[in-house]
C-alpha cells in the first residue's frame, strides 16, 4: 500500500457515494470497482470492508469471479 492505512480509512465517507453509485448498476468485484472508480485495489478493498461493516453493501452468495466475491448495495440504502 502506497499510503498510510489510516489515511485511506479516513477517506471512506468521501468515497462512499461514488462506490455505491457504481454498484447501483449491479454487483461488482473489488477489482472491477477499482478500475471503474480509478483507485488502487487495496484502497477500494478497505473502503468496501467499511461499507460492508456498516451495512451499505453485502456479498452476493455463490457469485465469484476469479476468486473475488461480488458486492451489491443493500436494499433500502
């Protein structure tokens, strides 16, 4: 990781709306989200773990692409 993890974590609220906007079109993997958002995969993974922890997104059961699960926006968010 090129940046301090704490710095990346602090940016999650700033990146949340863009990630959720990208996921509104359908479930995506972290690499797909990183490519679409133009951010490094390791940073997107950290942000997605925050979104998952606080109930914004959920893993899609049984849907994997090259070992990566797909995430989707939780209904009502």
